């Protein structure tokens, strides 16, 4: 049975879509999953990138496409009142709900509860009263203090970057990274044992030389 490490940030609509659709996408397969909160903004900073919401035309397209995917897959999704927003309170709350046997990971219930806090209903994700209610709801599962949760989130993010994770959602299996909601069909084929993933289609791309580098 293969194990999937699912890296997520609640700010990402695609992470939400992948989380919601994962059981259907991998239906009939035997696998296990660890859900790990990470700070997407730290990945962007590490790689010198802007987020999709920081480029005006791309921002509009990102929201349209995410909502279309939700519509086409029958996933209940509505944009929060403001986006992007500061996801740190939600990520640290998630990290505080780390599993006793695996503090880096959270269970599916915690993921689902926080994703739906953000991506259903159209309210402000960072509203203080809503955050307080969410914290009260999840508090019985908390195992880490605030400082420990902050440190765990940073550790998760640093470890993901070291594994060459550059965005969310990202699913890691056997050292292979599958990035994005649209990578779920690829992930399924890998879990089914498709030989393509051992050939040049997967392994050869790192050998392609860089023809030109754009000035910063």
C-alpha cells in the first residue's frame, strides 16, 4: 500500500479542490494519506515567485477556473469575501491539531473543517469571531501549544521545500511530487503501477538544458 503525503495551505482553492476530490479520484485503490499544513507564501518567497492572486489578470482567471472545477465536479465552493487573506491563524490552528503519533500531520476532519470554513459560505476567512468559533470547535483535538504549533508549521514548510515542493496542493509518493488539482489523474496512474513513471517521460526532463534565462 502506497503512502501519500498531501501538502496544503488553506489559502489555495486548488488545495481545497484536491482535498475534496481525492477520495473520488483514487476510488478503488489502496493507499494511506498524511495531510500536512505548510505556508505557501514561504515557498513563493524561497523560489522568488509571485502568487497567482498577485497578478491581476491571473487572479481573475484563477478564481474563475477554480469555481468552474468545483461546479464541474459537484464540489460546494464559494469564494471567501476577501482573497488573498492571511492564512497563518488557520495554519497554526491546524498545526496545533497535529496527531499524537505524527505531529506534522492532521486528520481529514480537521482539514475538512478548516477548508469549509474558508471555501463555503462566502464569509471572511479571517474574521475574528469566526476564527474563535473554529478554534473552539477544534480545540479538543489540540496537542501543541501556540509556540509549538508555530514551530511545527515552519518545520513542515522547510521540510517540504527541501523535498522540492514548490506549491500547493502537492502530493508526495515514493519521493515523486505531484503538483496541483489537475495532477490527480497522474497520481492515480502512478498508484496503479503505470510503467511510464519509471521511464524518460518522468526522469528525462531534468536533463533538458536551459536555453535562455530571463533577467530578473
